[in-house]
C-alpha cells in the first residue's frame, strides 16, 4: 500500500455508545450503518409525513441497528445512557418503527394507519392479533383508534395474511 | 414517640390544621403532558370513559382523580397524555420556567415527573439533560420519558456532586433544577414511613449531600443563568441552611418568583442560628395551605 488516501476507513459498529448517523452514504465510515437520509425518507415515505417533521433532529445508532431520534445535537460518539427516543430498528430486511416514535410522530401520518374499532383497540393493547378491515400495504402499520374527537396512534402492528399482529411491548400492554 | 413534625409548630400559622392535613391521605393527581395532548382533550377522554376527576384551581394542566381511579389504567395514560404526579411537585418546573431552545439540566431527575414537565415547557426543543446516579431509577426515568414522547432529553448517570460537562462540549447550562434527595417529610400524606423513620442524624447527613449537589449545579450553570432548589421536606437544615451555604460559597443570590398557590416565606432564624434576609424570597408550602403535600422551593440567579 503506497497511498493512504483512499476515502474514509471502514470501521466496526461499536454497540455500547451512541454514534451520529452519517448524512449520506458518501459520509459513511461504519459498515452497514443506515444514513440519516435513508432513515428520514423511510418514515416520510411510509407514513406520508411532512419531510420537515425531522429537520431539526439528529439520528444515532446504539447497538446493532437501533436508531434513536434526538431533537438537539451533542458531540459524537456520545457516552450517555439515553439520547432522545428509540425511533427505528434498521440493519434488517424490513425496517421497523418503535412504539414510542409511532405514538410521538404518527398522529400526522396519512398513509399506513389502520384505525381500529373499540374492541379491536383493546385487544391490540393486550398484545393480541386482530382482523381489521384493511386494503392497504402489508408490513408495519400504525395501529390507531378514535378518542376525544381525534385519531390517536396506539402502537405498531405487523399486517400479514389478512391479520394484524400487535407489536405492543410487554411492558406497555394493558387490559382496559 | 413525639411526632417529629411537631418541631415545625413554631413555624406554621395553625399547628392543629398543619397536623390534621398531614394525617389525611392525598388524592391521585395527573398532569397533562402537553407534548402529546391538551387539558381539553384529556378532560374529554376522561369524560368519554367515565373516569371521575376535578380540576385543580391553580393549574389547568392538573386534574384530581376520584377516589377509586387509578391513573395507570386508562387510554390517556397509555397514550402518554398524562403523568401521575403530586400536584405540589409541579411547582419547581414553573419556578425554573425554561423556554424552548435553551440548555437545561435536571440533576436529580429520576423517576422523571419534573423532567417530563420541563420537556413539555420547552416544547420538546433545545437540550434537556436528565441525570441520576441510580441505574434502577434511571430506567424508570427513561421509560417515563419515552411514554411521554420526550425527544430532547439526554439521560446521564453521574454523581450530581461532580457532574461533568464533558458530554456537552464543556458548555454550561442556562437553567438547572436541583430537586434534591431529601428526608421527604412533606410526603407524609402518601408515605407515613417518611416520618416514622425520622432522625436528626439522617437530616444532617442528607444536608451534606444537598450542599454538594447545589454547589456543583451553580458551577455548571452560566453566569446570569437560573438554578431552582427544591425539596419535599420542611427541615430548615435541608432548605435555608443549604441555601445559606450556597450564597456564602458560590457566586449566586436568591431572587423573587411568583407562584399561583399559597405559601409562606423562607425563614431567617432556626434553632441557634440565623440565615440571610434573602431567605424570605424562598417559599415554604405546608399541607394545610392548599391541601397538598409539603414543599420547599427557592430560585437563584448565578453570577449576579
């Protein structure tokens, strides 16, 4: 090797700390790390959100593929216990939004939102599979219901073969 | 054994009413999380599902629940629209009064009622740091912040007496909340244990920690910035005495602030000692004054 000037070195993901996502693929130095652009595009595209929703946000990876959204910015890498909220699970074939992010940003979504009837909403919250009317895409949807004159997201559902599988985390499941 | 709270009889206007209030249980109260909902929408959701509540006169974001209501079992809780919080503990975030975009530290943050309230007052914008030194309590802080949809929070695990600015490029904060660990006498209406295990040794021991935490908090707040010191206890050893130590050893002073509920001024004499006149700018909240828990709160300006 005579020339050390061949672009950014490729590093391993260090899973115990927060690293800011590269803006685009050209700035990527860690193998397989999703870019900020790809993460924002995925959300905006899948749920038809205003692209400006995430303009002031920075995005971070901690652990393999766990992406966090933070409303401000600090130095990267960050040796802290938490940074904003968990946002997306990447580094797998089908990216998966988190319950927290769907509850926080999903109210503005115009696509891939399935609105559940009362009984279905309760079953979904218990972590059960339901069978709602749905003629849209398969994959991860925002499961919502009507409350206080508005549609409010509850969590993430996986729609496959005519069935909605509740992805409510154990600690967030409730019997109402 | 004599009631340890009798040591405050000389401070309150009506000792009998004070003791009677301390013996009554407190109602469940929720605070509306304005990151995700409005008071109007929460009231409507409670009405639709038959949850009994009444408003709190001094704060439209607080709702007192009926005797049999449990805040955790309702759609508004699931959606992160509400946070179960004793009403008087909403005071320090009002006193700190952060604005969107500022840099704010909550140095004893877990389990997060005041942290999430600060985030909402900042409109979830700017930098909010929630620190605590206990891993179990930090996990409660994280899950409460997540449920409330807080996205501007950095969670750190440090000893607040030696808080390091390293993760924040060494830059100081605009405002710092010191909601100090304390002997919790003011929570007697919820936890009678707080008074049953009372000892002066414990009070004096914890006062040492409080002095360290407040001192470091002043150091990490910018010149002209604000520090709010609060406890849920009556003991002057943990309140005025800690502030006296701060104004004698750090560049800061107590300032006036308004609160929408009844309170007494901080005191200038206790046992054999006297405190600076400016202690009168602090506020003591006794349970019989507003039918709440007990509380203490002071606002400091740094480097002025």
